[in-house]
């Protein structure tokens, strides 16, 4: 397991990248992004619930702190899934995935504000470089470029912010119980939250639709199986290594968008994407050294 741990993290990131592409196909077919997110989390809930039933020891479900932080993680993952698919719907998969990958920047900024981490020249430089990458990626330096809509930009960044909330929630819940219990509560929170804004007529029509296999694949790759693989791999993978192999997700999503969805990226957008991915990976490496 130790030998293959890094590969498991990379496989989970690959699954997340492919799931973004599947979600892009579904929203292009006029499925409500809230419904797409609901089914991604709902299928994931069924899988991690089975995991919890098979391995119930040390669940920590009697711990109130586990419940609180798991709900926080659920709010984060609900926002992450939903804002990500909205960003894809109003822009492109490659840009949305890269903007979401800016989550560590938000983690840094929140850590600075809460005095959980000490600021340094390198960290502020990294934050600035990521901002430069975002400007190049989205074409903000040209007012009339029209490459990325404001909605796509804002929701892509909100997806990253939501992911940062999930990271904090999972981090503080982890000492209180097992990963499967935390993920079960988090995905249950997601399902309850997304029932409210979702188009209920679409929710009930999914089981009888021709796209049912896409929804099943989305939940399997994007939530259930991927999180199980990721947690298993992360046990024996140094955080610095995990931060690098996680680059598989936006790269996979970008390739999916270009090859399957027919998206295109200009040279400066590719430069901006490279700046974001390399800088965020470096942040993950050096923040733990």
C-alpha cells in the first residue's frame, strides 16, 4: 500500500478531472447544475455509507465536534460541486478546473486571518503569482476579450473557496472519527442543502433518463470511489507529494475539455494555467518544509 499510495492519490485526482468533464456534458445537455451536484454527492453518499457499514469501528459518530466539522465540510463540498459546474456551464471546463485549483490560496489567506499560519515573503509572492496566472487565464487584462464570463470567473473562484472550507472542515473533523463517518455526514449535508435550490422535476426524472449512466459515473468517479481512493492513498503519501500529484485533476479536466468538449485555449491562457498549477504545487511543497 505504501508503494502505491502516490499512485492512488493521482488516480483519485484523475477521477475528479474526468468527473468534471462528465458534469460539463450534463450541464451542456441542460441539466440543472444543482441537480448534477446533488447526484454527484448523492451517489457518493451511498458509496461511503456502505464503507461505513463495512468498517464501523472508530466512527466517532457520538462526538459532537465530529458532527459540527463534518457539516462544515459538507457545506464546503456542496459549494465546491455546485459552483464548479456553474462555472463550467458559463465558461469552459479547463478554466473552471484551474480556478478551483486555487483553493490553497484561500487556505493561506484564511490561515493568515485566523493566525493559524505565519505569513512570509514566499507565501505572499506565491499568492501574487497565482493572481497573475488568473489574469492571464481569464483574459482580464483585455476588457473586451470575452474569453471568460464574469459568472464563470466568480463561481470558479467560489468553487476554490468552497473547497478550502471543505479542507478546514475535514481537517478538524479527522481527529474525532473515521474518514468514512466524516464523508457520510458531509455528503448527507450536501444532499439536504442542494434539495432546496434544485429543480425537483429534474431530480425525479434522472432515473428514467438516457443520461442515468452519466449521473452514475459522475457520482462514482467524482465522489464515492475517488474519495475512498484518495483517503487510502493519503495515509502513506507525504503532503508535498500529494500536492504535486493533485495537478492531475486540472490537467485531466483541461484535456477532457479540449479533446471531448471541443474547447480551445489561447497561448496566454496556457501560460496563465501553467503559472497557477506550478505555483500552487510549490505552495504545497514548501509550506510543509
